[in-house]
C-alpha cells in the first residue's frame, strides 16, 4: 500500500473538525461523513468570520474609491494578492491574477496564449484532464487551425511518458503543453516538472491545472517549473467565486487582454485603447474583492496547520481508503492502487450497481460522495466505462469515516447484488477497528 508517513507531527483532527460546524450535522440518524472534498472543501469558521467582518466593516469597491472604506478595501484586496503570492512562492504579487474560478483561469490562459497560434501549431493536453483543461484548448484550436494532441495513460492510470517520447508528442510544432498536477479522478500525481522540461526544450509554454494539487500539498511554482498555474479557492477552505492564475511576469507581460472593461485599461479613446500591465490587464471590472480576502484567510488557516502535515494526513487517509476498498469484492479502483505519487481522489466502480444508485444509497447512510464522470468524460471513455463513484477526503477526514464508507459500500453492493451477501461488512468493520485503535 505504500508507507504512511509517521515522521511529521500529525494533525489534531478533532480540534480541526470543531472549526467546521457543518461536520457536526446529521443525515437522518447518521452523522455526516463528507467525502466530496475534491469537488469542494468545507469552510472553517475563521474564514467565514473574516468575510463577514469585511462586509460589515470595510465594504467598498477597490481602486476607484478615494474614501476611507475604499482605501481599506483596496488594501485588503491587494494584501490578499500578496498573501497568495507568498503561498505559491511567486516572485511578485504582480504574478497573481484573480479570476472567478480555475475554469476561468484556464480559459484566460487558452485565449491569450492561443491568440498567436496558427495552422501547423500543436497544443498538448492529456486524456485525464478535467473538461476545463480540454474544452478551452479545443475551442482555440478550432479557431486558429492548430492541432490538439494528448498524452495517453498506462494501465495503472499514469501518463504514458514512454509512448509520448516514442511518438514525439512534444516536438518542434508544440507551442503549449497544459496538464493537471493531480487527476481529479485517478488521483495520479503527474511529473509536471519533467513535462515542463520537455515543453521548454522545444520552446513551448507550460500550463498546469493545480486545482487538486494546491489544496493538498506545499506548492512552489519554481519547483513545478511551469509558466502558468491555475487553481480555485473553494477546494482549499476558501469561498466560491474566486480562482487564481499565476504566471511568470515575463509571460504575462506578453499576453493580450482576455476581457475588456474597467480597470484593465491604461488609456481609452474612441480610436483605440492601451492596456494596464499585469495583473490588472486581466482583471476587467469589479474584481472578487471579498472572495479574495476570504481566500487569503483560508490560506492563513491551512498554513497555520502546516501544508506538510496536511499532505501527510491526506496520504494517510488515501492509504486507508485504498486498503479498505480493495477488501470489497466486486469493487474496481480507477487509477493507481498503490499509495505512491497519489492524490486524495479515489474513484471506483462496483459490479452490478450504477454509480448514481451507489451515491444515493450512501447518502441515505450519511456518506456524501460524488457519482458521474466528474467532468472527465474522455477519461471515462478511455477506461471503457460511462461513469464512476469518487470519494475524497481532506484535512478534516478521519479513519472512522473511511470505515463508514467501506461499510456503506458493502451494504449497497449486497442490496443490489445478492451474490456478494456473505457478511463482508462485519469483517471489514472488525478489521478496521483492530487496525485503527
């Protein structure tokens, strides 16, 4: 199963859970077991309090207002930009562009980088990407005549780098490479630094979708080796409505605007306009001021716990989940089954049971998971399945919740597929209690 780290001080999960009031809820007679954090994380009281205080005491628009509240709002907003830059290890706050989510950040990247594409150029993605890192590139290629190519995966669910090198996937025609750091379905941690080297060797720009990686582990844009990195606030204990596109300043400075409007301009005349330098060139109109302040508070929260410790906890929970689920006859895990270079999303199928039925049966027992194709339809097509179930923990997930998932899955399997009804739930429960004392 891989080694569960024990050298770093562990998280005090009971104390952490007290910061998340929603985790005290019940579903019928069952305690809520929230295992859908790859979709959106729950929110700590501390982050919510910061948003509330800003709205009640400092609410104003930024940049334009020259009164006291406007100055306070602008200071908080730009302070959030600086906070995010530190979190990512960026050289300057000017490398941080605010968007409404990671999808908008990736669309910004596609439309600005794609403005210079022409027929014969190639863009490389992978078959494991979220739709947000496929569709924008498809649209740009359709408009420009460029060609979209992609990494395949191995049987284990990892990028097939050998095939890519053999087939010359990244070559002198490649202008952009855009891949996910961690798959939202397979949980695979991709070697983005190595792929960035391959991209840069042919003069291509490297884009990384960090939506699953940034919340789970320490992030250094320098170590990742990318030119642009997108992530979203709502998966890292922050509010919805806020995303980030980080970019090396020299790259951002060469890109055209994405949206037109207020604040992204330098001078506007009826005969033409000039544009502000990054990051403001890409932030037309009123930005997500309070959401940015909330995201900064969320980063304060996770940094206070320690991203190293969060990563170790995620690894421990993922290891337990892989172990429990592989004990269930008829269950197939998608992606790596060993807890090595693996993120926290664990997707699976259960023989004889539709994923939507699984999701509803688990929900009736208080276990919240995701069922569908998880905005990764091409990956499911590649795997030969229509959809799957995904369970994903986070910094507040406990081993007991993993046990509850396994027991609910055995109950569901036996309900729909009687041939498996052999008392497996009891065996899993006893084993779990013995191993997690």
